[in-house]
C-alpha cells in the first residue's frame, strides 16, 4: 500500500517530513529524521561560544535568521508534491539545517572566542 502524494502531515511535522523526503534512500532518510531531532538535544554541548546570547554576536544573528528562513523553507517544501525542483531545494535546505548545528555553531564559537582574546 502506497500513501498518495497529496497527503501531507500536520504543519508542525512538515520540516521533518521534508528532511525525510529529501534523501532518496529510506533508511538514510529515517536516520536523518532521527538526527534532525537528536541534534537539538546536543545543542548545549555543541555551542562552544563563551557568550550564550545572540545580542552581542552579530555574525551568529545573521546565520540564525538564515536558519529560521531555512526552517520555513523546509516546511514549505514538506507540503509540496515530490517533484524535481522541490526535491533539490529540500536537499539543499536539509544540508543547511545540519550544517548550521554541526559546522556553523561550533565554528562561530571558536572564531568568536579567538576574536575576543585578540580584541581585548
């Protein structure tokens, strides 16, 4: 039995559904869906910045707003039928989703820590 393409989950599951659908392999898609939630649990340990607030971190603020736009884009892609432009956009948005947590946040923390040492 195959679920029809026009049936989509509720709006709060759409970004996760877009991550699931953006990976062609079913097992890797389920793992990506699992890791998209698991990475949120490890966020306090991933953040290496001495400052926790984004008020004094202008570079982080720009990446954060890009992440918010990416999250809404994933929600939009999750409600579309799996056709050729939406699949590729979903893959790019999924890469940024994971890149934000696994690359950008730790790298910004290290960069800002070294930058604060040299500026004082």
